[in-house]
DNA sequence: CGGCCGATTATCT
DNA sequence: GATAATCGGCCGG
């Protein structure tokens, strides 16, 4: 196993989003090791990107995105969901990659306990809020350093998916974001990935 | 301080 | 496909 380094994250979000496919999201919870294969990501890059939360400028919520790469940006939405991002690019440039789907690899019993509702059903970790639930990730992880072994959340290098099985599409859910940001193909997903 | 809206999900038709 | 659930962030007054 090899924890992704600060250098890995020190690139534009688009490059990091592509390269995170095939990596393993790992969480240590009560001595249990939970891991998921990353199969879907989205890039959010800079204040100019009107789909990015940082397009509103530096606020208490978005400050972490302006900080050094390799930290977690975890935010709350729709009154009930936590979404996990990895901060990328250089300090001062707000950029992040949203983790949108994983395939369960390790610790599925604990993941099922974290997410009893529809646990082990097809697609039970294939959404940005589903995976945070399964891995027990919430706002307490906001700003956490993903490059430190002292923490209980990180990403490990995995097998790289070839371009032939990687699809690039517009980002999901940006209903009121103006063009071209709404349609720019900054979502990456692995063809045919499913636990069904 | 009020109001709108959201990087979603599960359920119902 | 449509929609309720549910609340913090952000903006305007």
C-alpha cells in the first residue's frame, strides 16, 4: 500500500480527478479497515469555475480549498448529506475533486453497519453521499490531512484504468450553473463499473 | 434577519 | 420521472 503524496494532489483538479480512478479510498474506523475502489470523480477548478463553491470567493466554508493540497473538503448539503472532496492544485488556488462513487473492497460488514439502509444492494456506494455514509465520513473530517498516516482517512495508489474504459461527461447536479460550466466534461467515470 | 437554494437520496407514480 | 426530506451557506435588505 502506498498513500498518495502531497505531490500527487499538487496538480490541477482535472488531472487529479482522472488519476484518482482506480485508487483506493481508505478509512480506519474502530480498528476496522474500510476501503473502496474509486470509480467516479468530478473536478472543480478555481473561482472562474462557476460550478465550484469557491466561485463565491473565500468564505469560512471554502477556505480549505484555498489551502495546501492533499486535505479533505467535506461539506453538508441538502440538509442531510456530507460530500467528500480532495483539495488539489497549489496553495492559493481553490480546487478540489469530488469523490462520487466507489466499489466496496474491504470492511464491507462495517460499511453495511454504517449504512444499514439498502446495504449490500446493487449500487449501495455509487453516490457521493452514499460513499461518505458507508465509510463513516462526516464534517469532522473537513480540513483533515489525507497525506498523513496519523489520520484515519487517506487514498492509496491503485491500478490505473486505461483510457478506453474511462468516460468523460458533464458534472452532475449543477442545475442552475451557467454555461459553459454546466456542460464542461469534468466528470470522470469508469465504464461499466457497478457492484450489481 | 428572511429567503432561496443546493456537487443528493429514497420513494412513489 | 417527479418529489419530499431537511438545514447551513450565502445574499439582499
